[in-house]
């Protein structure tokens, strides 16, 4: 049984560009949450989706957006990239929308230059 | 919103000794407290969790204690081994419904052989 898969694994972008990160949850999981982990810090909550609807949003600017598809996979989009957006972006899936039973993907390492 | 503080930020112990990591949380409504282990370059992995109706939980060499009144919880690792070396994150969540998980800042544990 596949775990949470994220793509791409690494990405280098230039300031001002746009990026799309993708996540496929564990089969049967209906909730996807996105986290940003800056080097040396704990993951920070960005979004949570359950049954294709946004259920929670963290303290991130409107440049960050996301969506969940009918197959429960998800995309995180970041516009107008800043150097400070450089981080590991983690996707976590769970069966329900609660914080219990999170399984994280391996993340996408985004570097903005 | 919830705020989770974690200390120490770094911890070095001799192999076979015990390690203790402490966390405090601010929101008395939080009722689910997971601990994650993150090895270098890898995803955070859940190692143990505790719910607010329980004061202590143990799984082999790992135990977690919770003091709801004081709003703090701790991770105890006994008989440490070199493979325990990693960054450990505590976290807090309201557990039910669509609730984000708030992470601490992490403790880098080094077990010296």
C-alpha cells in the first residue's frame, strides 16, 4: 500500500515565479493538510482540505492557495515567490479531518533564488 | 491560536542514558498530543501520542506524560541508542473535527556511542 506521495521532490525557482506542488494521500484517506517547514523549525500549518473543501487555513498570505480533487489528491500553489518561501513543504494525509493519524509525505524541497 | 513551546532545542546523551524533552501548550481546548521523529532529510514520523483523558502512555523505550492542569507534556526515551538520534517535535491539536496540528520548534537529540 503506497504511502503519501509528493512531487516533485526538489524544485528551484526564481523570485516572482509561480510553483505548484502535488500530493497524493494514502488510499482511503479523505483529508490532506499542507505544512511549511523552514530549516531548523517545526512544520507550520498552511491549509487543510477534507472532501474537497477547505476546512482550515493558517497564517499565510493570499499568494498561497490550494485545492483538492475528486480523487482526494491535492495541489498547493504559491504565486510571486519570495526568498523566504524556501522551505520543505510537507503534505499530511488522514482518514478524517482531525489531527489524529497524520501520515506525512517526504516533502518537496523548494529553493527560491 | 495554539502555541507550543519545546525545550531543550538540543540534547546530547550518552548511549544507554535517558532523554527527556518537555513541551508546554497554551490552549486548554487541545486534547491530542502527538510526538514526531524526523531524521535528517526524511519525513516526520509519529512515534507516540497521548490524549487528554490519559496521564501517561508507554511504548517500549518511549513514554509520554501529560499534565493537563499545568498544560505541559513530556517525552521520555530510556536506554537511548544511536539510532534514536534525530529531531523530535511535540505537537498539540484539538483532535476532533477539522483541527490543525501545532508543532513545537523541535529538539535535536544526539546519542553519543
